[in-house]
């Protein structure tokens, strides 16, 4: 009997082609879509998100065309608790979270993984652009071949157990090749645009989501200089993130950038662009892909945000935390985001940025 695979299908072209490739590899396949939240939770229009009825119908249609069973799993309670609640708490604490990473940790590779086990599936498969290889000491997570689409950054918290039971069929393909496969097979979503927003923040208005989710207006406070001089009034810390220049609501004789957010004092510190560059980054809650922390300092490359090329650095690990010292200062290192370490195209591990210096 062939191994059974449960494919996470969002209704987009990537997961649809992943399902096709799994079937062509001879697996016994089933498709599913995770219903992650009720749109009213985030105050967004029902037709405007990846949980929309049209997306579910697109996924269902592709599964039907591929002659595979299809399920919709309602995980909205868990998503609200583990993803949206944390997203809101983080912004209120002056942090900039990455809910896509949290969704991978708690939903795709935890909640869905358990559901796959219950259905007797040996693997789950997704449309991520990344690769998994079996090495001498376990499983290895690698970048996708298409550098412009590589998603290894958001997969940095995968464990050896999860890697052993996960398939990334698109890891060796480019986006153009994936669309060509979809068109060749007549998929309804072959030309469907990629989603650019966080799924529950479709208009990119984080503050609106937080206001409607909490039912509270953010408390205004002071813009200050690094020396503590009051420069003006801000409209609530949830409106700002490190490195931001536009949308401050005040003007100065020269460009000013957000360089610090202090929730205890309800202040936002503004400074010049040069103040945003930091060499040392302290990282906590690290997941080492191998399952164990390196014993001593090591050289690697690292990146501090998704849309960035990894840069040379030296890492000083200490269990599940580390100090990353970049060769060259990095701009707008942002607490709450992930820092991910690489050796060539292999992911060594990743953790949450705590502070910089």
C-alpha cells in the first residue's frame, strides 16, 4: 500500500500543484483546508481573506479534479488563542510579531499534523518553497531553489519529528514552473495572484485589527528623542514598528525613524537613520533544526526578516538562546521578529529577536 499524505490546500496555485505532484509520486492523497478564523474575529470582510468561501471552493475543485478526498477542518478556536491573541499582545507590548511563523508552529505542523495522524497519514504536504533532505544525523531543512520564493525563514521552528513526516514538493521548482504545471493541468487557480498580506490583516492595517479585536482605542503618548526630549505626540504604540518613517503624523526638518518603542512609558523614540544599524542581536527561544545546540561559537549567515538576504555573522550559542554578531551592522533589527541562521542553503535554526546593541 502506498503511504498516505494529507495536503494542506489554501485554494492557491502552490498548494494545488503540491497536491498534483504528491499524487504523481504515487502517494495516496487527501486534500484539506484549515478554517482558521471567523472573519468577524478580525473585523474583515468575509470575501477578503484566505478563509473565504471562494478559496475553499477553489481547493475543493482542484481536489475533485485530482480525484482525491477533501476535508475542511475548523481550527478557529486554536487560531484565535495561539495566533491572533499573541499577535495582539505582541503589538501592545511594543513588539512586531510574525504570525506566519506562529501559524506554522501551532497550526500546520502541530494541529494539522495530529489530524493527519488520526486519518492514518504518514505525511503532511504543503506548498512551501523549501526542501527537506535526509542526512547522516537526521533531517535537514534547506532553502527552496527559487531564491525569490524561498520560505525556509518561516519554517525555522520545524523539529526533527515534523521534518520526518513532511513533504515540500515545490522545493526544487521555480514559481514560473509551478504556474506552468497548473496551466498545463487546467487548474482553475493557475493564474490566481499570490496573497501578499497576513491572512487576518488583508488590508495591512494592523492597528484596525487590534482596535476591533480588543474593543479599545490605543492610548496616545510622546514621541521622544534618544535624549528624552519630547518631539510630539503619537497616536498609540500599535501604529509603529522599528525603522518606520512614513505615517508618523508629525513632520520635522529632517527624516526621523522609529528606533525604539517603550510600552511601559508609552513612548516612541525617533532618531536618524544611522541609529537603526546594529551589529549584535540577542535571540531567545531558538529551535536548532538538528535537535541540539552547537557547543561553541560558529560562523554562518543569518537574516533578521523574511525579505532579506542572509548576511555573514558569528554566533555565540547558549542552549536555546544566542548572541548573533553580524560582520556588518544590520538596519532596523526588530524585537519580536525571527532571526534565522544558515550554513550555505541549510537552515541551522531560528529564534525570536529579543534586543539589539
